[in-house]
């Protein structure tokens, strides 16, 4: 099983540039030997939530500013799945490259319950998009930093992530792009694209409060 330790970093300091990047590179439904795009993420947690930064490079950018819990998966989209400890239910959060969000909870792909709009309105995100007009690749690079407060996990009474071991996955998709693609942090065995495979999730451990990765110098990361 794929595993990852998630460092604790105080809320006022998000040194994602100092954190190691994790590749979202499995494409079980790609029928070619060419990667659809390049996608990576870094993640940390703090007293009242967690922070994820996705970095994506691809050739096409198509997105709409959608209402909360709209069809963001049709756009250039990144996703986060997490199940707390031994719970059969899991949360999924989806963000397009404009910051529109969709989130739900349930035990499988069906019968999922949307996270209430009032909770998703307090989710913070920051988006940066850059287009390379110099190199022949004409690549589009975008990144989104998402801060999820603990309150969005409203089916659980979680006051701290410190010390928890959970199962999770991180994904990149674009259902309505000219060439749809579906990338995953963990490998998924399925006949058709489907990230809702909790048995395939990797293991993530939220490191205890005040335990920092030695490579991170917080005094220089503000």
C-alpha cells in the first residue's frame, strides 16, 4: 500500500514550496504510452484543518465558474479523497482550476450526501494560472492551494488531525476536455474511470503537532 506522512505546520505558515511533491501519475485508463498531463501535490495539516497544493501542467484549459456542488469534474479538475481511520465512509472534494468546489460523503459512488453549502463557503483556495508563450510546448501551468477546515468533515467529530492514520487518494481529471484524462496517486484497477475505490486508497499519517520535517525552515518559509 502506498503511504505518506503529512507534517504539521502552523496555520499562518504554508511553506508548500518547501514540502516534497508527490506525483499523481497512475493512468490506468490511458490507452496510449504518453502521459496526459503532469500533476503533483504537497500536503500539510495545522490546528484546525489541512492544506493541499496541486501543481498541474497540461495543454488545454477549459473551465466554468460553477455553483457549489456543481459538475466541476468536467473541467480541469483535481480531487481529494479521505476516509478517517476504520470508517467505511469517505469524503471526496473536487476543485476545478477556477476554485469551484464539489464535496460529498458516503460509502461508495452511489448514495453520496453533499457537504452543506454553508460549510464549503468557508473553504479557502488560491489559484494561479500561467501560459508558456515562449517554448514550443505552449504548456499551461496552474496550481491551486486549498485549505480545508476540520468543520467540513461534518460527519465526524474531529478536533485535531494530529496522530491520525487514514486512507486517502489524490486525483486529476477532465471529463469534458478534448481528450479526457484521469490520473491517480495510487493505482486503481477498474474497467472504466472510477476514483471511488476506497479499497485502493493509500495510507496517510498526520504527524503529531509540533513535529516538523527537518528540511523545512519555518523562519524562512513565511
